[in-house]
C-alpha cells in the first residue's frame, strides 16, 4: 500500500511540474481562455472562463487516462517479462535527464511541437485543448513524462499504473484550473513569477528527480550489488 501511494504521489508531483516547468507555453493559457470566453455571449465572463478551465482540465485528465489505458493493457504483456531490465534503464534515463536539468539543458528543443485545434464551440475547443495540452506541454518539459514512465515501470499492476496516469493528469490540470478561477492579472503575475525563476525551478526539480532515480537504482534495484 505504501509503495502504491508513493508511486501515485510521485506521479502527481510530476504532472504538477509538467505545466509549471513549461514556461514556453504556459503564458499562452490565460489568453487562450479569454479568447474563448469572448466568443460566448454572457455578462459573467469570470464564471465562463472558470467553466472553460474545468473543460480544459477534464480534457487533460482524459488524455492521460487514455495513455494510461494503453500503457496498462497493450504494453503490459511485452513489459512484464523484461520488467527487471526496463525499470533500471528507465530510472537511469531519468537520472541523466535530471543532470541535464541541473545544467539548464533545454530538452524541449529536440521535440516537435503541436498546436491544439480551435473550433467554433468554445467549450468543445477547451476540451480539445486539454486533450492536446500534453502534446503541447510535454515536448517543452519531457522530464515530467520521464518520471511518469519510470515510476510506471516499477509495477505491472493495471490499477496502480492506471492511478499513476490519472493523478499525473490531475497534477497537470491543477495549475490550469487554478488559473481559470483567479483573475487574469493574478494569472499573469504568477506566470511571470514562474518564468523569471525557470532556472531555480529546474534546479529544484532536477535535484528531486535525481534523488528519486538514485534511490530506485541503488536501494530498490541494487544495480551495484
């Protein structure tokens, strides 16, 4: 039980770091919601933006559940036999990514970036934006995805892995939901604060990820034993 809760906690933290560390796209989010809200004829724009934010968050969680379903079912058979090999490799890659973060190496520039479609219906656009948000954010911050997959390789239990992806999606969507409920000015202030402190955020995240990867490599998999 403790191991499951630890995995879920790490997955949630990784999801939370995904948008917070992706300063290349995060500043676009409040403007996107304001644009969608302007397409809706209503006097209560703040309530409308909040509702659109809920739809975005739902889309993020749905996209992660879909990925989790694929990982937990279709990949289970192929990974089960090789779990003892795959897991140490995954955490080894995580350790390398952690070190690159500490040295301020921009991993996102090696990944192609996509843009979410905008439809006539603002609510449907918000849902699609949430679904595609992972495609937009993760190339800017692939470290968070590396954490999720590394943790998910430690067990082939379908429910545990499904919960890992669920809480990763909740963590990813939480900042977006918060930005939807606060004023546009406050959102810009917070995003500006995060943008200015990108280096510090990367160092903290890199250190935490390095500790996690080393713990699993040295004490769980005992690669040097």
